[in-house]
């Protein structure tokens, strides 16, 4: 889309819509599929920004949980047995691959492989 036409189209969109569109474009550029389009029990590769990272302490196995937003939806990335991972923090931009499942409707990937990427913007 020519830049002038694109700017005219963008005038009618909110800042949140623009940011989501940029995230979707960046994920697509990395060869990833939109989280919203991914189906249950499918190996997927997604890319986006981590919006939250929390530790779920448990007596037996802790879990580091990160929420990744790609502009279309959010997926939980869960690393079982980990308390922290260098670079996994809110605001980080990464690409993750793993088996997507939707227990109780929440898109989740357990123990994904990942690659930290330069920020898209």
C-alpha cells in the first residue's frame, strides 16, 4: 500500500489499533502465524511482545509464565521447572515455537523453544 494511502487509512485508527497492526506485520515478517488463527494441538511459531511475566511457585515444580501478544491475541508461554530465564521480561520481543493447546480456552504453549529478537519498532 503506498505510504500516502496508508497514512490516510491510518488516520481513522486508534493508537492501539496501529500498534496491534505493527505487531501483526512484524510477526508475519518473521514467518509466524497470528495467535488468533492458530488451532488447538498444532505446532506453531508465534512472535510478539511479552506483556507480563510471572512466577507460579509450587511445592513440586515452579513455572515461569509469560504472556505474549502479537497484535491478534495473547498466548501464555509456560516454562515448567524454571524460576527465571535471562531476557524473558515484560517488553521483550521474541519468537516462540511449540505445541499450542487451549485448556479452558486459553492459548498456551508449554516449554516453548524461543529466540529473543530485536524490538520490532
